[in-house]
């Protein structure tokens, strides 16, 4: 009887283990399907050429737009691109309204307390853009900046008279109308703005500004609700730089190296 009981117990144990294995397999399969079905929300600045903008053919393109496409392809995930204004990026990431943003941010302590950041993916500096007669920080000058940008915070900390704009296109309008006498922008934004035909008659001159808040390496923003993406995005950035895709995108949109 004891031997029979042992055999029955062993058979029951095997059946129980088998049921657990099947249940685990079903759960794993369900999670895999869920992961494959997930669409990641990727924020990009709506109008910030040459990083992100809508071209003459109506296509949303730019350095960051193509970087976002390559990142998602490298990570083998499905993504949808969401054009936003820069002042909304950190708020949306913190709230989980986006999963990550291919937008260059300097990770200040205040921002790091709210969101996660990728490794650096390119370098930038800031530029004062104005008529030759308007010197940096000249009193009574109105300085146009992008709302929510590092340049806006810097200009305000310097006590300059600031006029905020939502996009680079709005800054162009402020300069053309004379509402703003100068603009403080990231290097690439200033480069693009200086090439605008409507601004050519103004003969704008650029002056490079320095400071830890407006010069340095730029990092992508990641929602704290998707913290597991940090390592995957970092690895994808490395791969894109290693296999030459970064250089290809860089050359396509910017006339100098961003590294």
C-alpha cells in the first residue's frame, strides 16, 4: 500500500508540475503577445528645423525624426510619433502620456527628479542671434526664446526682457515684426533661423553663449513609467552610432558633426 501511495503521489506531483508549466507557458505567451502589440508613444518637437519639421512635401522629417525611426527599428518596437511643443515634454513624460522623447535635453537636477534620461546622443551650445547693433544682453532689448527651453531659463536668470514663443517659426515672426530684438536658441535652431529668407535683410549676427545650463551634451527624455527603456535606448544609440546610421543622418540634416 505504501508503494502504491508513493506511486500515486509521484504521479500527482508530476501532473501538478505539468499544470504549472502549462500555466507559465500560457502566461509567458500572453505577455509576449502584449509586448509585441504595444505601441510606444515618441514625442518630437513639432517645428524645430533641422531636428524636426514638416518639409515642402508635407512629410514630417529631420535629424531627431529619423533618429526616432532608427531607434524604434533597432529596439524592434512599434512606435507612433507625436509632435509636441518643448515645454510639454517633461510634463507629458512624467505623467506617462508619452513613453520617451527624441528631444535633446540637458539633465538638470530638477528634471532628473521628474523623468529619466538616456545617455548623451549629441552635443550642443546656445547662440545669441541679433542685428549687429544689438549686443548680448543689451538693456531694453527684447529677447525671443522658446517657452520651456533651457535658453528661456537662462535668459530669465540673466534678467533679460524675455518674449516667449512656441516654435522657431514664431520666433521668426517676432524678429521680423520688431517685437523681439534678438533670439537665444540652441545652435541648430539658430543655424536654421539665420537661413530664413525673410530674415536675410536683417543681417543677423550670432554670438556663442556659454554656461552649464545652455551648453553640453543632450539626452533623450524617458518616462519614469517606462524606466526599463533606459538601457534599451542607450544600447540602440550605441548601435546606431557604431554602424554608421548616426553619421548618415547627421550629414543629411546638419553641415557639421554633432559628436
